[in-house]
C-alpha cells in the first residue's frame, strides 16, 4: 500500500491506472477505522482492480462547537488496517492542501441538506458535498463506496452525482453493527460504559419499527410515536428526530409504501449518534 | 462535425478520445456565434486534436425578469459556423436533460460571485458555476476556452476549478471587438442603431483609462472618475459600475500595480453590456 499526500500526485496515479483499463474503487473516510469502514474496503476490493481509501477529517463539515478538534484520529493504526485489507492507495492530504488560502467554492444540495441532520448541523452537508466533489476529482474512480448508516449523506451524494453529471457509481453498503445492535461509528468512542449501554435503545427502537411493519402497520405516525415512547424511557438518550421517509427525496411519508427509510439521530452524552433502517415494501 | 444531444453519449465520446490519447479542447457557449466565439474555436482547433463546442442557453444563470426567453438563438446558423471552424462535436443538450426533475445541486463561488456583475445579477454566477461544473463532467476535456470579455466569469471559473480540483486547464482568450471598438456580444443585437453608436462610449472610456495609465497615472479613483465623467455624457448609456481591481481576487485597488483589471457594466436600451481591459503593470 502506498500513502499519498499530494492531490495532484494522487490524481496522476489514478489516471494512469484508468489508462491501463484498471477498474478503480474509492472509499472516502474520515479515518479511525471500524468494521464498517473495513466492509467498505472489502466490497471495493472484491469489485475493483485498484482500491483507494481517503483519510481526511474534513473541517468544512464540522460546525462551530462541533467535534472537529476532538474527532478521534489514529493514523498509524488506520494505515495498518487498510494495508491488511489489501488497499492499494491511502490518500491522506493535509488540510492546507485541500483548502488553500483563498478557497471559496462550495457545493450545496438544496432541500436535502436542510432537513433531518441538516437542521441540527447547519452547513454540515454543504461541507460534505464540497469535499466529496473535490475527492471525486482527485480520485476519479469508477465506483465509490459509502455506508448506509449515513443515509442522508448517501441520498445527498447520489443527488449531487446525478445533478452535476459526475461520472462515478455510488455504492451504498449495509450498516455494520456491534453484537448488541449499536451501529458502528467512530464517535462511539465518546460514550461512557453507561451511555454505551443506553445507546442500544436506538437500535431497539428501529427493531420495534421493523416488527410493527412486519405485522402490517402502515401508518408512519403510529410507528414514530411508538419509537419515541421507547427512546424517551432512556434518560441518557436525548432524541433529535425520527424521520420516516422515502430514501431518494427524503420526503416524509404518512402511509408506508415503496422504499422506506426510518432514520433517527440522538445525543448520548458527548456523542451525537445516527442510525436508520431501509425497507422495500414494494 | 457531429451534433450530440445526450450528455451520456457526449461523455462516452470524449472518454473514448482521451483513451486514444487525443487532446480535447472545449468551448462552452450559449450560441448565437459571433467572431469572439469563433476565435475561441480557432484557438482550441490550433491547440487540440478534438474540439467540442457546447451550445446551451443555461436557464439557471438568468434571473427573474432577465432575457432568458429573448436571448438570441439560431441553431442552424451556429451549426454551420462551427462546422466551418473544424469543430468535431457540437454538444447541444435540452434543458430537461441538463436539469431533470428534482435537480437541486448548485456550485457557488463565494465572494467573487457577489461583487461587480453579481450585485446586479443575483444568482447569475451560481448558475454559471453550476452549469460549467456539469459541462466539465460531461465533456472531460484537457483545456477549456473562455472569452476575456467575461472577466469576472473567467476569474470565478478559475477559482472554482482550483477549489474543486477539476482537472482542466482554463484558457482566457482576448476580447474581439467591432471596428469601432465595441466588444462583440450576442446581446449587441438588442441595440437600436442609435444605441449601437452610443455603446462605443464604453470602449472609449476604457481607452481613456489606457491612455491615462500609459501617461503614468496610478490612482484608481482618478481614472474611474474620468471614465465616469465621459460615460455620463452619453444619455443613452446608464453605467452600472466601473471596477479597478486585480484579476484573480477582483479586490479593488487604490494604487495600480501588478495585473490590473478595469471592468465595467452598463445598460444601453434593452441590452446590458460588459467590457474590460487587462494590464500588466509588473
């Protein structure tokens, strides 16, 4: 595995690989790898000739007072983990190379960026859309892999790729969970043992929704109320939202049909956690 | 010359040309070609193996009450002119293929988009940056050619290409003028004979600035006042702004040095006209 810091060098390597007809897969990350990241790398490894992982804690997607400074980082550990997964290139640029002086261009996916997590993290998805556009130009891959855990991010990136005619295929990869159901996240490290235990209520609420749907419940408000009630019983967990919507436009649904996303966000101690489930009700 | 309407077909053709190591030059236009457009095509023709011209009157860069509907169009004439210049591909998409239902992603170059013409045309440069990003993804050329007449647009596109790591070289091409100095523009067709004559004051004002600078004047306010005075003597011309600034950040200058842009915009009858001159004072 080769570590590359310079965006221009990175692009040249990928252009060379493409010129040699190699299929390039790309996994953009903020590092501090867990099993979820590794699944993305494995999927890319199984589908592509060349696998590129980017590791960049992107300042423009953190708001004032958010955890940019504290975001967990462990470059040496990440490097070893990526190497072990057979990654070909680890792209790890410096902030000043991604955002040099005078930087002032932003990509915004309107509508989708303002709802759900966007309400609680203004500017977050603008930062995501901007850095992902940059990364797709630096790593002009055939396919890019993102976790389904970040369902809204995935919807926004798909929308952006379509709208801006970016020539890349976006692959969503199913959420990896801890044995007790908690979705894997680099931010789980913020949780105290008690909070860690309490946080499982989010998964249990989603499972309750699954069970209700399996029993035939189609009314989104009834499902949401049941989930809210359950989560409210856990004092360490402070719910931000539960949204029941389609997975493309993220439009709230009343009667469930088609592809349905149930997404939620909550604060647990210092951590802001998100989770979701996706169903195809046909 | 081949006319292509479908963005995906267009991209495939360019990707094929690139895979065959052909150098691709791209001239994005809104059509209704004049000598200025033809110069861009000739420059591209002289530097590249494959020349692509896009012809798309982009609705997102026109504000409410602007001339999107009235903007001059003559596809058959444009086609013949491009063919005669040895253009290989004319990319002429439909609005609904560029902005399908649900479109909601925009590219904004902050700062540069809000000043000068941006003050008078809110949203204009957002529309430009967005469509140019799309076009660069549809026509992944090595070089793209833009007229220096649209100096602010050129500065914004250069900034955007740098900021978003778009792998294309931007070439600015000198303004082509009518024999009496009026900068060529598709919008000159809006002018009545009287207005057409009056419009030359803009060039004469710029020439006055050149003369003052050549005589050693370094004070931007003195130059601007002289230009304003001259233009105010022409009742058919209503000045919007004169800006004396650097050509990268478009930061107003007091004492002239380095690369200096003198740019102006004015209304003449139905037409909004822009013009500028660029000096290198070392």
